[in-house]
C-alpha cells in the first residue's frame, strides 16, 4: 500500500488556480523532494495533504486513510512541520515533546532530542530560542512518535549547516525504517543530495517527476530551469 | 494575577458611585423591578461576553495552530478549553457580582437572588458557546443549509455566515433563559414574575448543551481548521493593497504644518494599524451607549453618559498602548519634542474617543430633545478631554503608566457621574 496517494488534486481561489490537477504516489521508505519557484503551489499542496485546507476537487489518502473524512486518524499517521511552526513559548523543548507524546500516546523523547542536538537548550524556554532552534523543536515534535509519513514544509530553512547535515542523515535513516518523507524546499542542492525522487511543480502543475538516477549527468538545476522554462513558454504562448 | 484582580477592583471602586444611576435608589429603598432588571442586563452582558470568548478559544485561539499537526482528542481538548475559558473569565463574573454589591447593603437576600441570575447568564454563555460554535462549523459546510447561508451571508463568504451568526444565537438562547431567570428573581424579591424555579433555567439549558458537546467536538474540531482556512483564503483574495494603507482620520493631519504633521501621521497610523480594535471598539461602545440613551426616561442621558464615561476610560488607555508599543530604539534614534508629541497624542486620543460620544448624543437628541443632547455632549466632551489628558501624561511612564491611569481615570469617572446624578 502506498504511503501517500494524491489523485487529481485541485485548489482554486475564485479564478486563481493554486494547484491544478496533481497526481502523486509516494511509497513507504521513499524520500520525495518537492521543489518549485515561489508561489508554485508547494505549500498549498502540503496543506491539503495535512488536512489544513479543503481541496476544490480530488482525493488524498495518507497511509490508507482519507485525510478529509478521517482527519484525526490521518494525523495519527503523520508528522508535519509547517513553514512557520507554532509552539508553546512558555514550555521548554523537553516539556513540549512530553506534551506531544501525551497527545500522540507514544514516542521517544530522548532520541528526538538527540537528533536535533538541542542539548542543554532543551531545558530552556522556547520563547528564548532562535528561529533555527524553534525549527529543530518542531522537527523533533514531528518525528518523536515515528510517524508513517513525515511532511516537511521548508523545514531545513534557518538550520545551521551541521544541523542540516544531521537532519538529512536522520531523514535518510527514517526512510530506511519505512517512513515516507515529503520535503518541500527551494534549495536544489538539498533535494539532489538526499531525495530518492524529485517532483517539480510550477504554476500548480507537476512539470517533472524524476528519480536521482534519471538525471543522466545533468544537474538538478539544469533540469529544473529547463522544465520551468518550458512551462513559462507554454503559458505565454 | 493583576489582570484577574484589576477588573474586580476597578468595579469595586466605581460601583458605589455609579450604582445610583442604574439602581435608582429612593427613600423606600431599591425597587424590585429595577433590581431584577439590572441583574437581567448584567446576565445578558455576561452571556454575550462569554459567547465571544468561547468563539475565540475554540476557533481563533493561537493554540489551534500549535495543536493542528497532532491528533489531539477533540473531547479532551474541549474539556480543557472549557475549563481554561471559565478560569480566564471568572473575573468578569465576579466583577458583575461586585457591581451589584450596593443591593446587598440593603438586602443580602436580593443580592444573592440577582447573583444567581448573573451567574446563570455567564454559565449559559460559556456552556452554550462551545456547542453552538462547533455546530456553526458543521452548518458552514452543510449542503442542506447552503441556501440559508447564502441568504444570510451579505458580502461575506458563505461559510463565514454560520460563524458570524453563532455568537448571536448563543445570546438569543442564553438571553431568553436569563430573561426567565430574572423574571423568577423578581417574583422571589417580591414582584410579579414567573415561578421561582425558573431562576434555574440558564443552568438547565447549560446542562443540555454539555450533553451534546462531545459528539459535536468529534465531528467539528478538525473540520474547523479547514473552514477557517477557506474563509481566510477568501478574504485574502479580496484584500486590496490600498486598503491596508488607508488610515482612519489621516486626512485631518495632511494639511497641518510640517512639524505637527509628521508626528500626527505617526500617531494616527500607528494607532490605526496596530490598535484598530481599540478604535473600532470605541464605536461599538458608543452603539451600546446609544441603545441605553434610546429611551423616554428623562434620566436616559445620564445612563448613556455614565456608560460612555466607562467606555472612554477603557478606550483612553490607547494612549499608553501607543507609547509602550513604540520600539525604544525608535524613540531614542528619532527623538521628538516631548511637548509637541504630548499635544498631538492628546488631540489624537480625543478624536478617537469621539466614537464613544457621537452615537449616544445623537440617540438622546432623537428620542428626547436638543437640551438633553447638549447636556450629554458637553459632559462627555469634557470627560473625553480629561481622560485624554490623563492618558497622555500616564503614557510617559510607558506600560507602568497603567498604574497611574486606571485609578485616576476611574476616580474622575466616579466623581463626574456623581456630579450629574440627581
């Protein structure tokens, strides 16, 4: 069974089409990078995938659960880091993770803290954290209960290079143990280095869906510019 | 702790001065009808306030954003939100009971009976608020109700219609139950009214509401996020970039000399963009005062003026908010002439206070006569000048200014109300 199934997903705001008929399948253990220019529809797609936004049409299944019909069960199966994570400012990271574990019913706080390397900072109030530390806390909260599907919306933004490297390794290890990961990013290098597949989106449509081995010596940047350029030409003609 | 105690203390200070306006004491003591009428109005007020607080706690609280990615149990979450909302707004109930304390000095029994009515209004607002707001999420998505929502929506998105009218529905149901309770209270105090058992109607209605809460929570908690995102998306699409830049009363500053214009524009823009709810709230309070003044009673202008005074004490605090919100680096790197800045802030705050004044003056003029309206206008304008002055001087102490502003403005309010009460 696929970890994520998206069928003909569409989102319109009046005449504006934010997402235009996306079809996508992600298998367990697969790490998919979702890339595209600003305003391409990445975050809108991920918000629909996580049950934060109603699609105009289409269907989404997460671990075999319809996200819209069973939002509570879908949340049990996923870990999600939004683009701007919200946390309790007056808890420490450790207390926040304890809270998340109590909500989810299970989890390994120590290994989540170890992966984020918050160290002694885990016992400081979140309100005193830098942007990067807040993001690490949100990441730890998303992985603490080892979800079937992990959805990260620009989650590597604001992380220092060593942390980014560690997160990439951790994501890889999660995939190895069967978790499906979708990671939206605009950093092509990140996508190229860690993803099994790269899905490119532009103007709400998937313009390329390539595996790492399908690049045939081209860099992701070349493929990206080529495909984005093609869609721009198509839309202008 | 201070924010909990402050409204209670403020009401305790003001109640002895302003209660004659609302209770109309005579040599025979308080009239039973007036006393039960006051408890009914306070019950309604408590119900309306709790209805809005439950809306915020359930739908617009920042906690929703934190919890959204996680599979929180909707029933547990609802129980937590209910307890939190009750605790956070307990001071409102206590302030209402303290406000009626002058009744107790004459008859403790009457005060206790009225307290049951007010507590009933507060409880009904709390316990009806949660299921009705959850129900409004279901109604927003229901295909069967889409025709009705389309009719009601006005210029809002269809889904928003259900959410907009939900607080009104809470007040309508809670309000009827409070009316029944106050009528029962009247019969208990010694007047004609419903059977005394009706005093428990708001609690019975609350009990019924509690019984349907868990099912509604399971059905609507997660859906609420989706409905809110749709509504916000709809508004974002309509937003005009110019709209954000338009500032209330900015035209008044445009033709001023340069030295005044710069500071005036800064105050007007800062206030409108960061404290808009205070300014709009002034107009809302003005509307309530106008309703109080919409009466044939010769004392209606005094009631309207007393309420307007209380409203101006609240809105006048904007002077301190303005000063304390200003980044300190801005003040030190762009030093302004303190005297000019104070003068400008005084005028701007006085202008913003006009929202509280204009509507009740108009209401009194229409329902009574020009003389009563002039009395009210002169009294409220003088009061507005005094409040603006106290606000501006207090604002020099930044957020510590509340310590000066609250007691001084309340004392001015209490004394000036005593001055106009026959």
